[in-house]
C-alpha cells in the first residue's frame, strides 16, 4: 500500500487466498480484472465466457489452468470459491442466481449495472440475503486513487463545509456491442461511475435533475447520449455530473482534448484533480486548505492508476468480507441505492422535471 503526505491512495491487501472463477473474457476482464489479480497475487482458478476460444486465449495469456466451455460449468466447479462476473447485464442476473444456489461459492462480484431494472436489482439483493451469500458490485471508481484521497480529505473536514462539487467528462468510452440492444446508454453505463462516487463522497442525495441529448457519433439508436445531472444533498451540497461522450471532433490529425476533471469547493478549502483513465495515466489531486495546508496547494502523488489497480481493492474487499464476516465495502444493498439514483435520472429525463429520491421505492 502506498502512502503519500499521510494519505493512502490504495487500500492494503489483507486477504488473497480465495480461489476466483472468472466469467467473461472481454476487455474489462482481460485488461483490468486479471491484470490486477496478477499483481496482487489473487489466485484465479478457472475462466469461462460466451466463446470458449476467447476464454482459452485469455487463459493462456494469464496462465489460468482451467477453461470451462460454459459459464454454468464454471459455476458448478467446486474449486471456485469466489465468482467474478464480467458479462452483459441482461444475462448477469441468471448467473448470479446459479451462484447463489451453489454451496461452494462464498462470494460473488457482479458488474455494474447490476441489472437492467431497479426491480431486478432489488430482487437480487433480497435473494442474496436469503441465501446467506455475499453479493458485491464492482463500483470501481470508489477505488480510484484520487477519489480515495479526496474522501480522506473530506473525512478530516479539511475543506470545511462542502458547498459544491463537479465531475466533467469529455472522453469517448468503449461502448460494448451488447449495449446496442438496450434502450439505455450513458446514464446507466457511464454516468453510473460518477453518480455512485458522488454517493461515496457525500452520502445519498435528496433529488436529481438530468437532461440529455443524443450523441452524434454513436451510430446505434439510443436516448441518452450526452448527459448532465444536478444533484442536491441533505447537507446542502450541490453537485453536477456531466458526461460528454462526443468530446469534439476526432478525425485523424485533429488534436482532441480528452479528459475527466473534478472539483470540490468548501468553506475552508478546495480540491481538484483528474481521472487518468482517458490517457492511461495516474489520476491526480491537488488541494488547498486554510486549516491543513495554510492555504497553500499540496499535490500528493502516486504511480498506481484507476485501470487496472482499482480492481485490486474491489476484489480484496469482497475476499475480506468473506473471511471476516463483515459486510463488503461494495455491498449489493448499497448498490441498489445507486441503481435507484440512475432510475431517478431516467425518470427526470422522461418527465422533464426534478425527481426526489423519496419517489423511488427501494
């Protein structure tokens, strides 16, 4: 674990002994999950995907000894103790339910969005509780290094009373091909990172107002392309999350300026930084505080990155929960509240009004 200026941008690895079975062999599994697990020393026992040949290629790359022909065969493999799912959200609930019925599986890491509807997400939460199994959801931006250090600054009250927060994304995400079959795009699959991390930083909001327009670059039909959400919190915090997946021209030779920036202002200080994902660099944070830095800017530094290093913390918190019996940091019960916030955002779009979270039953 790195520490810098008294901050811990990455959590400690307390547990690493549970055997992991991975379902999925796409970019997020091959480039992020498995890279993180290799670095942390987490044992990956088996892999499966929709295409066995693709699973075998990824297994060879990461020295995974067992390849199953189907996800169901992997779930039935008694050597698997923790199931790690990176699969389309319309197919994920069935896999979760198979795992809940498998006695040898102690914990499940699901992808976000957990499900395509809030009702399905609530059902999975309740079924996991009834089965006595730990179900966790991969909200990995909570393990981005700048977000973790910012949270530590906020917990120390070094910015005083927080007044306003913004997240501004101008970057082109990798839209997986399966998203073309859904009627929801940016809010459910990209904004969910930012909406969830705002909950992580400031608690549950009172209300959300979301507006949208289509993305002129995205060629498949969609409703929510470019989105802007304004959130209000019981503490008085006002937050704005903007996802611009168009981000200006991108023809060959055009010097595009892609970034994700954030800023938090308080009565005693200000913090700002970047999320390094668009260019593959470490995220950054600088802050100045009347009480902690004498009003001077301080810039902690680290070499780890959101992708892939955040996935170490995500898997570690699940393993720790399995071993200790404590609730996971990324619990399904908490994630249902993020799904509800996304649902409220879509209701705001459809009804062209501010939606209070009390309107959404969870």
